[in-house]
């Protein structure tokens, strides 16, 4: 992607070094990551709840 004067960018550190990313793309990626984390947390809660219910029986 070619950058132009006035583009909003973010400098992100990766395993391979630093990269310049579009701010919009970076925000979308972080939002997707947050959704994945929320989904994982919900799945863990459900699993723990199920384990505790089974242990009480």
C-alpha cells in the first residue's frame, strides 16, 4: 500500500521489527482481536460453570 501525505498511520512492533500500518487497518485488526478474546473468555466461563455444576452433582 502506498502512503500519501496526510495518511493516518501507526508504527507497530512485530516479531520481525517495526512496521508502518494504516491506522484504520490497525484499529480493525485490534477490534477483531478484542472480539476473539471476548469469545474465548465467554467459552472459558461456560466451561468452568459446567465443570462446577457437574462437581456439585
